[in-house]
């Protein structure tokens, strides 16, 4: 069967260049066949994309004018990135990306994209909503317990061959009876509150929207209308809000001063929601008794980032939402959205962050 010249042009036009930016798996890439979130795993979609004639470039090299990502920006149709190793898609990069149609986040949180510039350029920005909410909520619960029980000094004693119970016990507490407040009660915040219920804590939440009254009653969580009024009541504060213009630097020196002395803070949301130096200073002074999270700004965090060296922290690289289970979910979500995009079909409505020049409500 021979194709007419017009049909050939159409077929050729349909072939897309997709650029994926992920972290490197290195020696760990071969240890688990479901480790799809790394460069080597490439979300498990290479064969599928290439069988349809698309070009799929995958790299971890994302920073600066000589990076692999920069090289491909001018003729990329789709850029896929993750929050764990984000490709910062700035207004400047969007200007250079003459063929760009779609920006996909493999995971949740698209603040590495200049959303206003993307909207102005008519680009679609989408993420795999819900793909790693369980993973992040479980991780937050773990971090609350690690800080509350002063676990890390005990672990370090074990590794170093020491035995000093007093060095741990003087600041270890039960979670039962403590007041835990979440700043943001969306998908992750709600799951965390549900998981905290069996610990018999006092549960508070601040959000622009109230939880469904029946669920609120079932969990036993109390809605707080005023963030600054909630903070002094909390023994533990968990940050669960997206990074927006309103939340950038939300936990600055003044807001931290409103928290109870000895408060524990968990932040798996975004590093830039907290003022870097203010958190480091509050941990050093003891006003914040412990800070744990997996999000930094920028990412990867430089070696001299103050949070690496502050006392009483339990920080890790950005790992909470990239469990193997989460990777399989967000890889499947990316494949589904690419398939729909190639066919000219809409995505599930909740996945859109920018659609037809409009930002999703949480980013407005």
C-alpha cells in the first residue's frame, strides 16, 4: 500500500520528540525490574514510544546552557520530569521551546515549571494526580515518629558502638495526646490525618477548603480558619500545601516565632515553602526541636545547604513519593496521558495544572 505525499507528511508530522529528565539509577538500576523512575528505567515506555516512531531522549543532565536538556529544548514536543530530580522549565526555556506542546510531571507537584509562562505560551501542564499520595503520607507518619521518639541519635549510637540511653531519652516523647496540625488537607493531608487517628492525637488542619463534614467527623479533625492561630496549639506541624506564590517562604522567621517552643516540623511538600536560613536558625536555637523532610531548594541540594548541618534534623533526599509502588503508578499515568495526547483526547480533569491558558485553582 502506497501513501500519498499528503498522508506521508501527516504521518511524519505526528512523530514527536519526547525528552524525559529523571535521576540516574546507576548500579541500582538492575536490582529491581520495577525500578522505572530512573534514567535507565525511563518509565518503562521507551519500547512503546519508539514502536510508534517517536523519538525518546532520556537524561539526568538538566542544569545550565550546556546541559543535555538545553540541547533538546528547541525541538522537543513533550518534556517529562519528576519532582525528585526536577527539570526547571523557566520562562526563558519556554521561549526557546518553539515546538513544545506538553509538560508532564511524573508524580505530583509542577512548581518546577514557570506556570504563568506556560499558560501564556498555550502549553498544557499536567501531573499524575494521586499517584504517590499514599507513599508521601506514610513517609510523613514515619518522620513524625522519628522526631517524636528522638530515634536518630539512638541509631547513630548503635552504628558508632556507643550506649547512652540518657542521650536519647531526655527528649523522647509519646505521640499519644499530642496536637498535630497539617497545613493543607488535600489528598495527602487527609490520608495523614486518617493514619494519625489510631494514635489518639488531637488533630487540627488549616486549608482553604474544608474536608467533607462526614469524613471530618470520622477522623476527628478540627478545622482551623486562621493559620497563625493554629500554630501555637501544635506540638507537631506537617506542611502539606503546594508551592505557590502565596506559600513560597510561608514558614519564615516571623511565622516560626508563632509556633510553640520545642515544636517538631515535617515538610514533604516543597523546600521553598520554608525559609532555609530561618529553619536552620530555629533548629540551632531549639525553638524548633526537630525538622524532617525530603524536599529542598534547589534540588539536588548543594553540599553546603544549611539544612545538612543544623542540629536535630532528619532530612533525606527527595524520596517519599518515589517508592517502587508510586513509580509504577506515575509511569502508568504518564503513558496514559501521552497516549491521549497523541490521539488528541483530554486527560482526566484532575491531572491538569495548566489547560487552555488557565492555571489550576491551587496555583491561582
